[in-house]
C-alpha cells in the first residue's frame, strides 16, 4: 500500500468518525464537555492529516542550494585598509 493509499484510508476513517460524532451529538446533545472534547480531537486529527497530505505531496528530492564559485585570484588589498587584525587590535593603538 502506498503512502497516498494510507492517507486516503485514514481520511475515510476520519470522515466516518465525523459522521458518527454528528449522530451521537444529535442523540445526546452538544452541551456536554465530553462531546465537545471528542469533536475538538477529531478536528485536530483532520488538521494533522491535512499537514501530512501536504508533506507527502511535496517534492521528493530536497532543494539543493546553488553553488557559488570563488575565484583563486588574490583579493584587492584596498578592501583591508581600514580593518583591524582580529585578536591584535588596531594598528595605531596599543593594548592596555
């Protein structure tokens, strides 16, 4: 059985649960805490199955980031004129 078949079977079961809860709610009333809680749990299951269905229908292969080529040529030294050497501090000051 494929993933989509399993999801469809679970969805049918959830639909049956929803119909059964509706009949039960009609018979005993909707004011009780128990029936409201069961209805809320069934709604959460439906939301979870919608998320699973969405995840199962997503792309099969993960997205690979685009590679960036970095040149082996030396950098322009003017890029570093105002920079400090990490760990050594500024060139025109002394450490305390």
